[in-house]
């Protein structure tokens, strides 16, 4: 039997150098460490751009990167920043983008000497590209309900996702709701793998060490959130209510404001005990978690978040922090290691209890984090990938 191909065309929905790493970058980085060679294709700009300064800056940076050509960012990972027209709801633009992408990808495949690569995608709209690169298998890694994201072309995403799932050899999902939806179209090839964390990286927060100056200057107790500060994900009203009710608690918000939703306004949160530190490099996050007393996931409940598994959950647990979270369906299975709340008043009560040392046991929290690492998850996914390859090739 032919060995499993070790070359991957990897269609991401996140740029490699985004300071807030997603499932996309983590998986690519670790697949590369396992000996796979990755052509990492950065975001195709699913969201229709606005005239905001942030979007204009992003478009400018993409053009600069696009003309730089292929760049190796770590061993076995090469990043390609394609120049595409970000209006995917129009079929004429999708066809033009398809032609531009095909030409660019074929060029880079030849330069890297990829022969029969795996086609690994996070973007349903890449369905139009399947079958054009002599790919040996198609893997769809579904980590979000993209059709429920603001400003994304749901009318194009929904049918493309169905076609992609039906054609794919393997589908990995991160949430039971995503699993239930996609397994309708390809039940034998759809597998659930919730998001996980780098335990060894984030557990460094439990050891004595540096607390960054911008955090160290904020009074305690500190209530910390790490992630996109965007209105469709985060319950801004809930945070504002708690900050007003408990002026002695200081909120530390680490992440990009308006990521995925540039029109997000934080006017409600302009209070002396709410501090916005901006996005931080992944390597520095344990230092910030070291200086936080309670970690929170104050998410809204909507069509997007009910199919979302928050990346930060196991990172918080790995750091040994008490976790207070909105009643997200993804966290129901982990109610023994976090405090799940439904109202601002319950948030206040649970934060207060955590600050007093009450709540889920630390050892149990750490054990849960140790059971949900990238290493364990990737080993399981690779095993399924190898088994699928063997069946496909008649072994």
C-alpha cells in the first residue's frame, strides 16, 4: 500500500501572523512537527470589507504580503497570501478568485514539489477548488458555524458546505451541533474533536515569574478575558453591569476589539475598572494569566456561539485559573471543572466565590486540561486519517 501522503494544501480562515491564534494555526504548526509539509493558504477574506480604517489597513497589508511570495514561517510550513477579491457572495467574483487561486497554488505546488497532497480546508467556499490539484484526500475541518457569523455570505456558504461534506473523505468538527449538522450528509466520515490547549505552554502561568507591566499596574482582584472583543460573541451589557455593581473588581480585556465585527462599540465598557490591553503575542499569554485572579467567558447566546467551543477554555484551566462561563452548550460536559452561569447576578456570585477560594477543585481542573491537549488530539486524528487512507487504498 502507498504510504499516507505527507504534503498538505491547507486552506485557512485565519492569517498565520494574527496574534490571536486559532485552531487553524495550531493544527498546521503541530502537523508540521509530525513530519507533514504544509502549504498554508491564508484567509481568503470571507467577510465583505467595510470602509473602516482597520479593513483598509488589512487590505493594504494583504497586498504587501501577496507580492512577497511564499515564505517559510517554521520548519515544514510555507505561507501563501493570495490576492483575491473579497466579495464571495457574487458568483462572478468567486469564479475569478478560483482562477487566480488555481494559478497561484499550482505554481507553489511545483516549487515545493508536492505530488499528491492532502486537501485540508476550514473554508467551505474552497469546495470549488476540489479536484484540481491531484489531491489524494479531502479533509474538511469545521470549527465554527461560519454561516452565522456577521457579514459572511451565508447564502454561498451553506450550499458549498453541504457539497464539500458530501465529497470529503474526512470531516472533523469541534462542537456537537456542528457534528449533528454535518453528519447528516456524510455520517461515516464525520468525527467530533472539541478544541483543546497546549497544557505545557499555559501551565507555566502556575509557576512564579513575570507579570507584564501593563497588567501589574492594574489593582487586584483582576477578572480576565482573552479573546476577540466583538459584540456578536461577548455580552458587553453583562460586563458593564458587573463592573458597575462591583467597582472594586478590575476587568482585564486582552484581545482585538471588533475582530470579525468592525462596527463593535465598547462605549458601554468605558469605565475606570475595565482595562483594554489589546491583543498579545501567544508566547506572552501565560505571563498575563499568571497575574489574573479569575478567568471568564462572558459570551452571548446566539446561533454562532451555540455551535462554538471557546479556544480559551482549556487554556484557562491549564493555567490553573477558576473559570466562570456563560451557559454555552459546548461546556455542559465540563460543568464539574467550571462555574456555568445564566445572569449577571450569577456571574457576580460565582466570581465572588472563586475569589474566596470556592468552586471546582483545582486538581480536577488541571486533570481535565491534561486530558485535552493538542498532542492527544492530533494523535487521535492522525490515527483516523491513516485508517481512512488504508481503507481508501484497499488495505
